[in-house]
C-alpha cells in the first residue's frame, strides 16, 4: 500500500521525539511526505537547512512538545454512531464521514480502520447500509482524504448470506482488514445469561418479544455455520494481503480454532487464560482504550490494564471512543506501568505490524511516512497541537 504524500520539505525542530525504543531531543526532516532524517544536534540541523536552500522549507517549532508517530486505530465503530446517533435517526453518509474524519486529527489518529459490521441484522448494521458505507468510503479515499481511511469489515459468522458479500469485497480489494465475530448468546461477550438480550434492548430499541425472536434466529443460524467455508474465506483474504482477526474469544479452544482461519490478531479476549494463550501463540492481542481509561470493561469482561500488566496485550484501539486512545497511552506512563516509547508502540508500531503496514507506518524513522502528532499536556492530560499526515499539517490548535 503506497502512502499519499505532500510534496515539499518540512523541518520540525525543538521536539522530544518518541522513537521506537527511546526519547530523543531532535529535529525531524521531511521530504515529499517521507521522513528524511532525524537530526540530533545543531550542526546537522544547520547543514540540512543549507542543503534545502533551493527548496521551500516549512519550519515548525515543536517548542519542547512530544512528537509521536500518528496513531493507528485498527478497531473503531464510532462512524456508525455518526451515521445513526439514535435508533431510527439516519444522517447522510457524506456528511457523516466528512464530520467524523475531521474529528480524528484532534485525537492524534492518522490511520483509521473504520469498523463496519455485516450480519448483525439490526438497525444500522443491516446489509444495505453496510454495503453503502463500504462502497462510499472506498470511493471517497480514492479521490481525497484528510487522514488515511481504511476499512475493517466485521463479519458475523452466523450470517450465512453475508459470505458472498465478504468474498466479493476481498476479491475486489475493497477492504483492508477482516474480523470474524460470533455475537450469538451464551458465549463470547454474551456468555452471561440475559446479557445479549439486555444489550439489544438497550442499544437497538426493541422489546422483549422482538429480542426473543432475534435470539432464536441467531442460535438457529449458528448451528448452520460451515466452518470450512470460513477457513477458505480466511485463506482468500490472506492471498490478497488482508489481515484477519478473531473477536471475543473466550477459551483456548476458540483461539486454536481461530488460528485455523489464519488470524494475526485476537480482539478483546474475554478472560486472562485466553489472552495469555493467544499472546504465547504469537498473535497480536488487542484491547480497548476506553476500558483502560475507565478502569474496566463496560460489559464487565476482562480489564485491559490487567492484560497489559500480564504482558499479553500488544495493541490498543479506541473501540467506540476515539479520544480514549492517546489518553490511555499517557495513563500507562503516568501510572508507571510503561515508559513512553513502550506505551506509544501499543498504538503505533504494533498495530502497523499486526496489519502488515509497518514498512511505511507506525514509527518515526527515515523512509517512513511523515504521519506525526505533536502532543502537549494540561494537568497531565495529553492534547494534540499539530497533526501531520504525509508531510502536510492537517490540524493545529492553540490556547489563548
């Protein structure tokens, strides 16, 4: 995947640069949207400026702020709430994507994997709206983008009619990331009796009788899943270079079955035994930043902080709350759990590696795309003052 870049030169001076494994007081030189050099002394900075005398050089004073790689968010379904903030209230896709995209640089997110669900069959997550959103985002990013818009297709495996849709999107390279979900009652996220019913009634505005029909239909469909077909779908995605994830695994046996699909990521494992086994198996384990910030899961599942302290988590995502991602990174540092480079890797380098884009993204190093954020702090809370994508400043903020 090539990087969309901005022609020209930029020099970002006087920053605390968060490199892969250390902090450095340095300047970052950018040429045509790609990091050209990391300059650590005044002599090399002056020499670089002299070499650019025939080119227009944009100079940016970081004023001692942290300079981080742009955040890579591999799982966020908040675009669905932008389209439908309340049950039955739909807004135009163009308006929704433009507004949502404008918010992401504020939170330091430069690459967003919009997580769109196929097969839940309720409200926004029905076929016609899902396919409309995938088609629109795919078309939109071909012609313009503020950030790097990617598509994470979340396939509910009990939705047998969705197989052909997923297969087409894979073959046509419409999607960038695929996860297999099973939200049927009695296992995974909804293993507690009644938890699925309560969630659907609260979030989709349906009554008791309607939710019982949904439960019965889901359990019937789950009994009809062809697991070999799913393995073939995983192999097809792998041949197209599309990384695969499992979702809400709740046992070692589920992890092993998911590995048979060809996954590289397991999202939101339900218990520590499962998370630990996935990590030992060489999988990237993804936990939610809102879980970290709030101190626990909104649905009373595993605490993300416990998974990180166990050494089992390697990726954080914003899940449903984009502003949590940067906050979670700095919380880990503030609480003495990780140093800053280590915490930053959870939202930059490791997501890039998990999805196979680390050749261009996820770290500050020569040859990487100049996707950068400048971060200040207010009473210990991080806030983004500048966001740069492909060498172009797309967001700035200041105080008065």
